[in-house]
C-alpha cells in the first residue's frame, strides 16, 4: 500500500518539482522548521512589547509583520498538506506562495537596504533594541524559507509579468492605504521613513516597492528554471486530414498540477 501511495504521488507531482511534496518526510521537516521560526517571531512581539502593541492596527502596521503573517499561513498550509498528503491543501499553499515569497523578498531587500543606509529609517526610537538572531527571524528567515519551498518543494510559477505587477501594486498601495488609516488613529507612522517623506515621495516609494516585488517574482521564476530546468517544447504532429499541429509549451500551474 505504501508503494502504491508513493507511485501515485510521483504521478501527481509536477515533472520539474525537485523533492517530493506534500510528504511526511523532508517536506514536513522543512515546513516545521520554518513554522517554528515564525512562531518565535510572533512570540517575540508579545514578550517584548512596545507602544505599537497598544495602538490601532497592532504590529500589523508593519509590512514586515504582514509578510510574516502571510508566510506563516503559507507554511502552515504546506505542513498540513504534508501531514494529510492533501493535494488540495498543497495547491492552496502554492497559490499563497505566489504572493508570500515575492513579498518576503521585497521586505528583506527594503529592510536591509534601508538599514544599511541609516537604521533610523526603519527602526523607531521608541522600539527596544533587537538582537541579531531575532532580526534575522523577522527579516531574513521568511524569505529564505519560502525560496527553499519554491525551488525544491513546489511546481514552477506560471504568473506572467503584468499579472505579477498588478498583484504587487495591489499589495503595495493597499498597504499604503492601511498605513494611512492607522495614522489617522495613532498619529504616528510605524516606520520613521514615512514621517520624512512627502505624499508625492510616498507615492514614488510604494510604486518602487511594487516594481521591486514584481522583479522579485520574475527573479524567482528565473531561479527556479536555473535550479530545476524548463520544460521542453514538444511538437505533436498529426497526419490526420493532412494537418500538422504547432508545438505547444506545457507548463505547470500554481495549483500544483
């Protein structure tokens, strides 16, 4: 029976997917490690409170925490898919990954880039000092975990550039709307950078963020092809009625099929 299950899983798995997933083996182990790190990060927010804990929007005013929440949802569903061997949950995880992985990459790029320029742009004066391992758990581990999940435990992305740009712009400007809603109640921004920028400059910042997230999506697709290869175009020729079919490119989809 176990051999039949393995054979069935291999038949269902996308030909470019490198490691078996959903699986109660390595896939479940990696998803468990990622989830443990994410739980640690959320626990940190409770154990080391600051003024934002009692403000409107809580820590979800930070793009970092929104990205962390989406990453947590992605790996949690991935782990549930591993434990139950559910193809449906696996497909849901892959759909979420299209947003969560590029967003995590965007957060890491923006945070570490701005921090390298001036840490006061992203770290408020009223926030307690953060240790390096905690900083990494918030701003590096989510991106790393989701990249590993995509490259080794998932089918390839098939989202094109324009849909990726639309998704990224929706997230970027949706976050801007949310930040402004919180500001109306709290009278402060979560990131000091927002206090410095004028409204036109904020428009430029969020437009740049949308573009950078789109580039992250395109880069992840490129990385996947470098690691796992690409499907070859297969020409299907038919003598029927004297016609010849043009080659068709086959590709997987975000549903894991």
